[in-house]
C-alpha cells in the first residue's frame, strides 16, 4: 500500500545537526513533489520545505532557510531533510508528505527534540 | 506572504449539527489554490479538500469546501463522532497554513 515512513529523529543539543529520512513505497516516488511539514508540541502545522520530482526545484520556509537542505534519491525512493544549527524552537514532530495538489499521503512523523 | 486566519478558534457542536469553518486570506489566493486538512490527536493530518472545493479521494460528501479570492469555507453537514478534530486550511501559492479550528463535542 501507499506508505511513507520517517526516521532519524531524536534528541539533539542546540547548535547540533540531524538528518531525517523518509522511505516511500507503494507508488512511483519520482512522479511527485515531496514535502516536509513540522508541528511543534501543541501547535499548528508549519511547512518546512518541498522538492520537485527531479530535485531541480527546491523551496524552504523563511524560518528554516539556510539551516535546512531537502534532497531526494529517486533510485532509493527516499526523501531527506538535513537540519543544521538546530534551536529549541525547532523541537517538533516532522512529517514527510506527498504533494498531489494537496498533501494526500503523510508519514506517521518523527520527533525532533532540541535541548541541552 | 499570504497569512491565513481561521475562525472560530474552537467550535462546540453536537453530533448531527452542521459545522461551518472559515479561512480568510490576507490577499487573494490565486487559482483557488486552497486545501483543507483534518487532524486527530496523535495522528498525521488527512487531506479533505483541494482547489478550494474538490474532495480528496475517499472523503465523505458531508465535507464540502467553497469560496474564492480571500474567503473560504469548510462545511461539515451532519457531524459524526469521527469528525471531532482540528481542521487546517493551507494555501499553496506559495505555501502557508492557517492556525487551525478545533471542532469539539458540546
């Protein structure tokens, strides 16, 4: 079945780095834009970044610009988010999602906690 | 950046009642590029509506979206127990989310 599974979350110190991964299955991964969305504890949804099918077009939110890099490996059906210079306010559940004029498939999320 | 403001913040209704959720944009949303999502506690969001009024695959017809320009509405006709959740609007030209409306049981 169509599925997205995130991994790579965890506890990291302020200023540290983390790389999130998202494994896709059940659909032709290379046909879709893919996105990362995050949700801080008790807060709403916030778009982080998205990437075109080939990876040629990449967009990231102002709140994380310069600190995140979104990438994909279509041969491995995988999406990535490299996060650097992490801050306490980056603590959130990070979801990957498939973009199909609307985010129609979501992963279960991976939790990132930034704390000393 | 287009700011989306959802109202009300919380809607207290009984099962069977009609829910009307508003999403207002700070400037016109091009081509009605607006989506609605439902999120239950501890779960990932689920796409309900895209392009302001088109139901996503598998979404019951009690969910409907309407509006254009700067004013959009999600209507749930006849609330069921499974519908009590938080609802978010999102515009994708470029991308921003509203802050959410919680629909709770009265």
